[in-house]
C-alpha cells in the first residue's frame, strides 16, 4: 500500500511539473512549436513567374520546318484548276490586243466613228493592257466608275463592245491557232466569258454561272 502511494505521488509530481497552468490550456491552446509547423505547411512553395514568352522561346528547342521538295515536271495542282486558272487573264489580254489592232477598227468606226477618235481609244487601251492580270482589272476596264469622266466612260463602253465582238467572232480561231495549253477549257468557258463581259458588275468569278 505504501508502495502504491509512493508511485501515485511520483505521477502527480510529474504531471504538475510538465503540465501547463491548467488542463484547459493544454487541450484548447495550440503549442508554439505546433503553430510554427502548421504555418510552414500552409505557406505554399514559391512559384517562379515567367514575365515574358521570350524566355520560353529561348528554352524551347528550335525545330526548323521542312519545305516540300518540288520535283521537276510534277505538278500537284488539280488538272481542272490548272485548266481554268488563267482563262480570264488570257481572254483579257487577247481582247486588248484585238482592240488595238486594225481588225477592230471597222467595228469601232461603224458604231463610234462619228463621236470619238478610234486612235485615241486604242492608245487608252494600250496603256492599260499590261495591267490586265486578274478579273478585277479586267472588270474595271469594262465597267464605268463614278469617278470616270464622260470620255473614259465612253472608252469603257467601246472596250465592252469590242470584247463582245471578239468572243463571238474571233475567239474560236484564236483558241485553235494559239499556243494555249488548255484549248478545250478555253473553248468550254467561251460563253461564260461572254455573259460576264455583257454583265461586268457580276464578273467576280468564272465558274458556276
């Protein structure tokens, strides 16, 4: 019994020595070391921010793009596209050549001779012939603009008339006696070109009309 009391006394002495002021403080107030450890766990690791994408580009390995190797004599453009690609340009250049030639003079003189100089009209077309490289330039020479003066509007009307004459009466002979690579396509689109020349405001593309 005396031995038991001595052990109990030692336990009470240990608790009184190592415990805080009250049991309430022990259970409800976190210890200082635990608070520091909790704070360290809550603080996220520092993140290194990259302020510029240039840094990423410098770090990334540069891989040059490989260009497609073209083989001589091999064209990957579809045959239909190749055949129709230059039809408006070819027609426009040939019509301009016809307009400044002697073949067009009788047609122009019969209709416009009393009103304008045919020679001046041919000079006007000759100056713009080199620019006929697209549908847009061809349409601009067929359709009068609001900024054009009366003489320019008349010249464009004359060029439209000459275009109709050429397509109707001279284009077939030109196609078969020229060095065109796609004669069948030029002949096929002959009437489409005629419709567009007659309606230049709708001349925005060649196919499907």
